[in-house]
C-alpha cells in the first residue's frame, strides 16, 4: 500500500501563487507516473500535470506556462507550483501514482481562487 498526503491548498486571489505538496509513504522511485489531478464542482476529474517517464512531464493545456511539477526524491515528495492562478483553477487537487499495478490517490486539497 502507498499513502499519498497532499497539503498546501487554500484561498488565493487571482494572479496569486500556491505550492502544493504530495508526501508519499514510500520512496517515490517506486511509484510510477506521479502527478496531479483536479476536480471542480460538477466536473470530472482531470489531469493537471504528471511525470510520464524519467523526468519527462505532461501538462494540461490550460496550465502550461503557469504550473510546474517537480519532485524531491530525498523527501519522497512531489510538488505543484501554481502561478498566475485564475478563478477557473478552483478545484480539489489530488495527488496520484501507480505502484504494483494499482492506482493510489491522496485525500485531496482544496484550492480556491477568489477575490
């Protein structure tokens, strides 16, 4: 089993920044395709950013140039730096990864972009 714990969400004004963290209960070397997803009210969960293979990354078009996914292997943590936030970025953000052919999700952290 893998546990993923997100943190760093909150209320921010449009144009502001937040950094989300996802702490894993095991070495993230063992977890494949770690990434961030989000779900806004009334909408389906969608990909935000993900590590595909090695250090390669993939981003949703809506966040390219504004969000950056990164990781600290020593801390078993994946980050999502979110800049130039927009109201439409408001959602619950979830961390995800694959290990032993199973998908694991964190509990989510709320991000609200509002003035």
